[in-house]
């Protein structure tokens, strides 16, 4: 046995401190796990979302293509529908543009303004974009429409996440 005897008061103090520490750790561990859980989950970043648009059916006229993907928001999972304007340019390359106006986030439409045919038109404040998505000077949009990266798989168009136009 040890020469230093522990008094009852010290024993109770040590015991209560130890028990309190275990209780605190028991309460804090779930809170810490809850806080860092989203960081630990695997992300599906960079994945391409399938559309129902066949690549062979894409023409040189911008066509609205809707696609649906699953989105997880905290603990809730929901299906979200997105839209893109897709066409082939003069070189036969596919162009996929975001329909979100860079002025206030309204949705642009193709060829709906009678005074400016063959343009994307934003009805919120009269914003105009050319066919390639470039904003028309003198109208409210401050930047070009975002573009979607795309891949072709089994004859269908797959879209990535919209990105700002390079050089814009």
C-alpha cells in the first residue's frame, strides 16, 4: 500500500470528477458526431445527371431540356427538376445553357420577345442574351448565361453542374 493515504473527501472528489467527466463525454460525443457527420459523408460531386434528350435529336434551335435529380437537404431527400437550353452550334458542338438570368435570377426563354427574335429574353426587366448566351450590352444582365458541362452516354445527354462561362 501507499504511504500517502487518501482522505474520504479526496476520494469523493476524485470519484465525482471521474463520473462527471464520463457523463460529459457521453453527452458531448453525440453532439460532436452530429456536427461533423456531413463532413464525413461521401459526396457525389462531379456526377453527371441523365436527361431524356437523345443527342441525335438535338438541332441548331435551342430546346428546353428538363431533368430530375435527387437532392438531400439535411435529413430530407427530394426530387428536384432542373432545366437547360440545349442546341448544336455551327461546328456541330452541343451547347447547354443555364436558363437563370444573371441579373436577378429569373428564368429566360428562347425567342419569346417579338422585338428581338432569335434571342433569350428575361421577362423580369427585359434582359437579352444572344443565342450563344452572351449578354446584350445595354440590357440589365451583367454577365453571360452559365454553361453546363455535358457528356454523351448511350446516345443520351448527361449534364453536369452549371459553371460560369470561361473568360466572362
